[in-house]
């Protein structure tokens, strides 16, 4: 029984072949120079109205990026600045970027 459970768990990990890749995410944010606005270490945005991204949840970040790409479509986000940024990104790119940004040291806090 234990062996069966192990096999099932191991199999579940294998099907997630397209899991988010932190190194690819780092390469993508460098390529597109996202830090130009979101700031050094993704903690010091160049304008106080621009969001800090470091340490935010990976799935939230990927979800937000997909929403900018949908734009005025269903449940999209309409923002002229970010709309331009996300056009070249695939869903996998957005997941990889989310994983990288989530891995960074954060200044975000949750109240206790
Ligand atoms: C020209 C400036 C600029 C650049 C370059 C830029 N962003 Fe943004 N980003 C913004 C602004 C402004 C917002 C807030 C928009 C809003 O109010 O919805 C934002 C919002 C976001 C959000 C939503 C954060 C949240 O908490 O909901 C994410 C994620 C994000 N950007 C990621 C990126 C990534 C990844 C790149 C590079 C591919 C990038 N940004 C490049 C200005 C920029």
C-alpha cells in the first residue's frame, strides 16, 4: 500500500512537467527590464503608485499578468502601461516570472 501511494505521488509530480521555472523567470524579467519601473530588487518601485512585486505569491502574480493580457476581456485588468508589457509573454512565461518574483526577499507584510 505504501508503495502504491508513493507511486501515485511520484506520478503526480511527473505530470507537472511544465512547472514554473525560477531561472527562466529571472531571465525573462531581465530581458524585458521589468525593474525599470518595479525598481531594484523588485522592492523599490520608481513611483509610489507602482506595486512592489518581490515576495508576492507566485500564483497571484501570474494571475495578475494574465489579467493584463486579457485587458478589457472577461475579468481582465485594464492598464495601459502593463498591457504593453505582457503582450509578448506566454502563460508559461508568466508562471515562470511569478515563481522568480515570489522567490525574492520581500517587504510585503500581512497583519497578524
Ligand atoms: C513602464 C513601467 C512598468 C514596466 C516596465 C513594468 N511594469 Fe508592471 N506595473 C506597472 C504599473 C504602473 C503597475 C500598476 C498597474 C495597475 O494599476 O493595475 C504594474 C503592475 C504590475 C503587476 C501587478 C501587481 C499587483 O500587485 O497586482 C505585476 C505582476 C507586474 N506589474 C509585473 C511586471 C512585469 C513582470 C514586468 C516586465 C515584463 C513589468 N511589470 C514591467 C508599471 C510597469
